[in-house]
């Protein structure tokens, strides 16, 4: 007697443009329980760049085309407070819920507070959450990322923990070896952010050139001074 096949769970992925998103999406696509049908990305509309990563919208669009998935963005003002972000997220979730999505996926690895926040907000909107990389060893994840043939470049570093020489570098074995001991191999504490431009989830490699490096200062959430970040401005070819 044959058993019935379970219908895959209709899932949208919170796409950040970086390595953790790419690896988590790869893992999720190998899992027959889920069917990823949409990508959602937060964009700073004032600068036309991906939030946190500072990546140009044009490169995000080329990524999405290479991934071959429907996508949408959450358009945020230059300095959005949490109420603004949460209101825009509620609207995005409502649209996705009406389209039949029931689960949200993330590339988070071990930030407990962030996971709890995501789960609470999603549950209130009628969604479950899945974290394909959760609690896995970050050094092993980085090795896996490189071994699978993914390619990425560091587009932003927190200058309080890394110097500007890491910005614009390729994520390879030498990058990982040069990281200070206090820095997580995957940058899970926000030490660095990346742009993934090739790998097994992409139909083609995304061409780009490295532009200038820019340092920006942001007020810290606790109000204790500001924090400096260095960004690499990547330009599409």
C-alpha cells in the first residue's frame, strides 16, 4: 500500500542578501517539508539600499533574478523606529498570508532574543517560523558555505571589532583565519555583513566591481555614544 505524500509547507524566506541567508535557503530547498515561494527583504528607501548591509537595490534585484523566486521589499525610511518597522512588517505579512503562506524562514543561528521576537510577532500574524541553521557551529557553517561553492564578499564591518581592511574581502579560508578570536566566524553578532553573488542556489553568478569604502556612524541603541561601520560600495556590471 502506498502512503500519501504530504503537501510542502508554503514558506517565504527573509532574504538579507548575505551568506547566512544563502546557506539557509540552500538547506531549506533540500528539505521536502517546505516549499519556498517568496523572498522578503527590508530596504532603506531613502538610499535605495538593503538595510544593514548597505547593498545597492540594483544588486539585490540581480540576486533575486538569479535565484528565480518571486520577491517583495519592505520600504523603510532613513532612520525607522521600531513602531514604523513593525507596522510595515504587519502589512507585508498580511499580504503573504492572503497569498497562502503559513511559515517564515530565517538565516539566524544563535541570537535567542531575536528568534523569540520573530516568533512572537509571526505567531500574532498567523505564521510559524523555521531556522535551518539554528544552533549549528558557526565555524563548521562557514566551512560548509565555502565547500558548497558559494561566493561572497564582506560589504560591511563593525569597526569596533574589525578593521576596515576586511571590507571588500572575499569570504574564503584566509578571511576566516584572519578574524580575531572574539569575532564569530559567521559574524552572527553583527561583526560583519556580506553579499553572496554565486553558489548552488543561483542560476548564474552576479557580476560586480568594488567601489569606494565609506565609514558611517550610528547611534547605539543604549545611547552610549555611537558606533562606526565601514561599507564597501559594490557596483553592478
